[in-house]
C-alpha cells in the first residue's frame, strides 16, 4: 500500500511540474532577422496551481522505462490557469521505487488549452517524506524542475522553465494532491516565415 501511495504521489508531482523559474539560459536575445520580421519574445508568468489528477500505474515496464525507474505511470488533470485558460493535461513518465521520476529534457507531459493549442513540458524530480511540522494528513512532498519544450498554436517555439512542488495527502479517505507550477514562459509573437500570428 505504501509503494502504491508513493507511486501515486510521484505521478501527481510529475503532472504538476509546470512551475517556471527565472533562468537566464532560457532568454534569447533578438537577432536582426527577428527584428526585421517583427518577431518578439514575450516573457510571461507561468503559474498552474492545484489540480485534481487521476493517476494510473500502467505497469512495471522495464523495457519501456529501464531498470532505474521501472514504473510506467500516466496521469490526467484539468483546471484553469493564466495563459492556458481551461486546460486538460496528460502525463506519461517513468518512476523509481526511490521516489525519483522523469528525465531532464525528455517530454513527459502536454497541457491542452481550451482552443486545442498544446504546451509540451519535460520534468524530473524527487518525492519524499513530509516535513516534521506538516499536519498528519500529508503523506508525501515532492519537488521537481521542469522545462517548456514548445508546442502548437500560440505555444509554438515557447521556452521557459521552473519549479513544480507540492504534496500528497489523504482527506476523508481519499488520496489528493496539491501542486504548484511557478515560473516563466517565453512566447514567440509576430509573423514567422510560413506562419501567421
């Protein structure tokens, strides 16, 4: 039961890893070609807070996930957030029995905005025990880094990154998660060759 709860917590944490932090390496200087074409990079806050998520442990899949993180997990969540509007998110990732999950640079999730635009993210992190001063219903905490890998529509060419953090808890016999994605997203605005605004 503890392993199942740990895996559920890991899945939830991974699905909430869309918190962005300021990282200079994500910022791109405009070049002459971009200035001539009217392309502008716009940095906006990226905040997604508290989503109800459903997790499924697909199977122990060492062929798909490898030996280090053999648990193949899928998660789905929905909510409302700035720059996404009403969204649904889908995550598919591998987790280890040690609480580790995801891999840097490997796409693990997609946020689908109400109009169908998709934002693709990579996340990797660690789950662990609650803090000593946490209330007894909190069973696990998690923290991860994430990067934005682009997407479709208004998220085409998007970059950014941040921190995804939160906790899993049991309330009235139900497993729940609170998570916060907090950071920045850099959007590409303007006309691009072969594309419209």
